C-alpha cells in the first residue's frame, strides 16, 4: 500500500466518522489526554515544516499568512512583557512613586547580579 493509498484510507475514515482533519488536529493538540501520544509528539516536532507547507500552499493567501505570523509575534511579545513586568521580590520598580533617595541608591549592577 502506497503512502497515497494510506492517506486516502485515513481521509475516508475521517468522512465515515464525521470529523474533519482540522477538528482532529485541534483535539489532538489541545486535549491533555493526547499530550504524550506519539503522534502528537511527531506533529509538534514536524510543526516548522508543516507550517512552511501551509504558508506556501497555492491556495494560501499571503495576507492571511502574514496576519497569522503577526498575531503569533504579538502574543509572544505580550507574554514577554507580562513576565518582565511581573512583580518579583525586590525587582519591581515604579519610577512614578520613587523617592530621590531611592533613585540615588539605585545600582543596576546589583539588580543584574540578583536576576
């Protein structure tokens, strides 16, 4: 049986049970029961290649691909900002409420050494 035959059989099975490939993938990637399943691990390890193929697909809109990439970057940046601005013991600094004495005593090297 060729790979094409195998894919055809799987696609037919999806149709028979009434689930789309995208629904299957969403459940596979979001349901905690499947986090360590070998196919989920394989899918995650191949995600850069799969993403590239989806972006280069002839039916893919360049605008959609760029919006998708932009949304991912915005989300990642927002997470980074949240983490960097989180109040951690001794490292949060609000210049608006800082006294002259606090500003004079501020030492960036001490701060950097503690992180």
